[in-house]
């Protein structure tokens, strides 16, 4: 049990809470979920007027005033729902004789609390102290400057709590005089305007309205179109300044050169003939000479190296094995998973996968669960959906047998009857508290499913659906391998609520899974039967017709057999678990088809 706070009862009354908590908790546990019974903190009188408040909930208590806006809205919503359910229960009990009316009055009294200063939050769950304390203390008087204005009404307790009204200070009715004075001033202003203010304004300003001496847009002085001033001719530097192209010292090609008649003398044809032919001849002749062809001939000698040809042969041999496998799905699957050449060569691997897709699609889908992530196509990786029971019965201990639960319920009934006969009323004695000891069913189930999620292969996606409150379940999403941390966080935050909408949970999980083009496994972790008047067996049969590769495995915690039809309709199995060790092992077996095979690398 965790202590929430220590508060003085000088300004608030804790007498009703001290006297009636035991009976109140017993009534709520008998008729409502444990989460509603845990709404009211357990008081304990300390020294003087100090009252200590305790709760069975875990976590760090946070005053309502210190919550973030979003958290405050969630806590307020839960508080209103639970107070409403208490008020509804009081209405039902009131018609059950004198004892029922007394219990109804106790419930209504408990639903009253002074203000939000007595409200706390534990792990997002509301917790009320000083409940049943009657009217709250009067709020401080408004400051003098605002004494004439109505103050805001204090916050009323949600779900049947008595409204908290502050007494308004008497107000002097001075505002009618203020209105009369304003009317008189308005009348005087109207008379003044009628007598003095109606002089027509002087007309002089009208002169300004005469069409402005159409000051024609000042046209630029029409200067006689100047003959387009010839742009200042670029000051051509006087020819004298132009650097006369100094004729390079034309070594005046001595004209005598061309005149000299040696030209005909220099063209002796014999010279040209003598120079041209000898050049190619020596160039061509040496080329063949330096090419000693016989020297490289030793290279063909190593031709007897056909033995090392196995280097290209493995690929050819692997291709021959693929051809030999033909349409044998098992042989092709074995080549894909075990043949080293096929695994290492992308071309051979693609060839095998293409044949499998064309000829062995169904068998490939079925066998994909036996392959490691790197051995199977990503589109054939199996999928997982977890349907998690978060109803109120999951809060019961795994150690509590069915006989123990039945005895506790019977003992509680006998205790209530004896109290009515001997004491004339129910003192609120609770004989079922030992049923909620650790290890609880929900604690062990969260640990088992968390271990399964942590072992999922790198190419497997998983979804989570909570069955916690009628009429429908709550989908927490479908998480890819990259989002696995978010899935683990959602699992760890699950708390028991009430109700078991099993059929709706199976339907929503089925929508997440493919079940046609890949293997899909749904693991249902539950301890009870459908409690929202739906038919989970019909939902499972419909999924089996539409999704032939979908299988539902059931982890039955209490051994009720409620989910047997789910497994039978889809070819799944039922795994019974009676303690934490069995629950972990059975959950792992239920998800075995999506976990990595033993030969895969971790």
C-alpha cells in the first residue's frame, strides 16, 4: 500500500471517509471493476488532526493542479466516468429495501469531494482524498475593485458531486443611475447639435472641387525635336595618334628572292624520289622483325589448365541444378536456402525466386516462416497481431485457483448476510483482497508478450489490440520493425479495466493482417469469455474463409476454453497456462511461426 499524502482535516472533514471506507470499497468491488474501487483513497487517522491517505495503485502521485492540460483532461474524463457509474449503482441499490437505500446514500456521500485540491493522479488514474466531506470551504472574497461584479462559481465535483457555490456579497444597484445619466448626456448632445452644430459648412472648400485647372500633365517642354543629336562621335583620336600599324620590320622579303631563278633549279625531281621511298621501307621492315612471335608462344602452353575452370563452373553447375529442379518446389526452396552459389549470386537467386513465384506461390508462402530474413523475399515475411485481454479479471493473481476464487466469493456473500442479521447493516468487511496479490495474470501476460516482441525477426511487423471495455476493443496500431520500441512501450502501459469484447478484438486484428499473400499469425492472450454479447466464433470463421493463410493461436490463462473455436476455425492451437512460467512458454509457442528459425543468425 502506498501513502499518497498527509493533510490536516482542520479545513475539511474526513469523518465520513474514516468511518465508511471499508464498506464503500467492499460495495464497489462487488458491483464495479477494481479501477472504480481504487478511486477513493484509504484514510488513516494520524496524530492530532492529520489524516494520511493511502492507495493500492502504484506510481508517483501528482496533484491535479500540476498536471499538463492533456493529462488533466484524461484524468477528469476517467473521474467523471467512474463517478457516473457509482451514481448509477446507487440508483440500482436504492430500490433494494432499507439496506439498499443505506448503501445508496453511502455511495452518493462518497461521490462528494470539496474541490480539485483534494484530487490526485497515479499513472493516469484519478484518486480522491477527503471524499464524502460535504460542502467545501467558502472561497476568498473578491478584491474591492471587483466587489460589485459577480464572482465565478467554484468548480463542481463531477459525476454526482454536490455543486460548490460561494455566497455572493450583496451588491448595490447603482447601475440604473449610471444608465439614466448616460441617457441625459446623450439628449444634451443631440440638442447642442440641433441648435449649433447644423451650420452649413463654408462653401469655400468647394473651390477645391472645381476640376483642377486641368493641369495637363506637364508635358515636357516641347522642344523642337532636336535632330537626333548625333551621339557624340567617339572621339576618334586623330589619325596621327592611332598607332600606325607599324609594319613589322617587314624584312621586305627581298623580292629578288622570288625573282631569283634558283627555284626551278631547287626542284630537282630526283631529290624527291630519293627521300620519299626510303622512309617507309626502313619503318615497315623493322616492325615485323622485332615481333618475335615464337616467344609469346609459351602462353598457349598453359592451356592444359582446364582443371582450374571450376571457378566459372560453380555458377554453371548451379544453373544446371536450377534447371534440373524444374517445378519441384521443395528442390527449388532447398536451393534458395542452402545452395551457397545461389545465395551469393544475385542472378541465380533471382532466377530461383522467379520460378518459385510462378510455380510454387502457395508453398513459398507456407515455407517462408522456415527461412531467415536474408533468405526470403521481404514481401513474404510473416506478420503478427497480439490480441491482449485487459479486462478486470486479469487483475486477479495467477496463484488464485478457481476453487479459491469461488470460496472467496461465497465467503464474501456469507459475511454480508451475517453482518445484516447480527449488526443490522453491512460494515464493509472485504474478504476478497487476497485474490489480487502478485503475480497477477496481467503482469505475467505483459512479460510474456514483451519477450515475444523482443525476439521478432528484423523483417516482421506486429500489431496490438486491447480488449478492455464494452462494446468495442481498442486498436493500438500496426508497428513496422523500425517502430518496435513504440510497440514495447504500449505493452508496458497496459492496465486492467473491465469487459471482454473478444469478438471485436479478433475482427480488428484480422483487418491488420494480410493472410492471403503471406503467413499471418494472431495470438490471443485471454482469461475469459466474450462479455459484450457478440460471437467471436463467427468472426473467426469469416476470417478463415477470406484469409486462408491466417492462423489464430489462443493462450488460455484460466483454462476456460472460451477461445477454442477461434483456433479450430483457422487451424490454430490452444495453449493452457496456469503459472507465470507456463504463460511465458505457451506465448512463445503460440508465436513460433513468426519467430526466427533456430539456424538463423541472432
